[in-house]
C-alpha cells in the first residue's frame, strides 16, 4: 500500500471525526455536566463503537472486492461524492452543537457502554465506512493488511478526537457554546472535506 494512500486516509479521517455528530454530541453533553472525568470512559466507548462498525463494514467491503472490480470502482466514486456532500452539509450547518449538559452522575462503565452503543448502532456509521474506506484501498495489495492499518489509524484518531472534545467541553464551556466559533469551525471543516473529495476525484481521473 502506497504511503500516499495512508496519508490521505489519515487526513480525511481526522477532518471527518471532528464533525459534530451524535457521538460527539453525547461526549460533549457528558463533559459539560460532569467535567474532565468523562474523557477517558467516553473515548474508550467511542473507539469500541467505531471498531464494531468498521469491522462489520470491512466484511462487506471484502465481499465487494472479491465479487466485482467494477462495483468496487463505482463504490470509490460514490465515496468521493459522499465526502463532497458531507463537506457542503457541514459548511452550511449552524453555529450550535445542541448539546445539553448531563448532570446525572453516571458510572464510568455505563458511560463507556453508552458511547459504544450510540457509535456502533448508528446505521449511518456502517454505511459511511462502506462508502469511505474503498477509495483509499489498493485493489492489488493485501486487503486484510490494509484494513488492519486503516482500522488502527482510524481508531487511534477516534479515541484522541473524543478525548479532546471531552476535555475542551469540560474546560472551555464558553467556547463550546459560542455560535461564532462553532460556525467558523464548521465552515473550515466543510471546506476541507469538499477539497478532499475533489482531490480524490482528480487523482482518480488522472490514473
């Protein structure tokens, strides 16, 4: 697998992970209400949830890879279009995270389980991975080696992202609730996602 594929995957994943979705809203809501102690259990739960969703997605991707090169290539184009769609959607998003503080005292293990369930059982997660991962795969390289590298990379980034969100929410509540800061954040991330999608299409068209 070329290094460029891994670097592109890591960069796109980092941008995608910081987009405030259901998982991040849950992390922020716990951190706003209970502080920094939520960071580790929530980050572990998010990583476990992404591991579950990615593993299920990998099985489907492997089947597509083995069945048809044409279907696999089409899925890559769909993935690039999906990046652009997410970027436009994020760019047009509002300036609020809509996360209400959870003041109820929840044990760490229960927080981890809650984060895992929200992340793993979100149907969009599996759909996202099926559309997203193939565009970075080298069809001629060993599939499982690539998936091990990609999954390890994504899970490390997911853990760090959730941990960081929890700490920021716990220590900088004004920033989390600042519409202007969130709006700038959303527009920057949206522009980066559109750029990633366009770059993917351009590279593929040139090959």
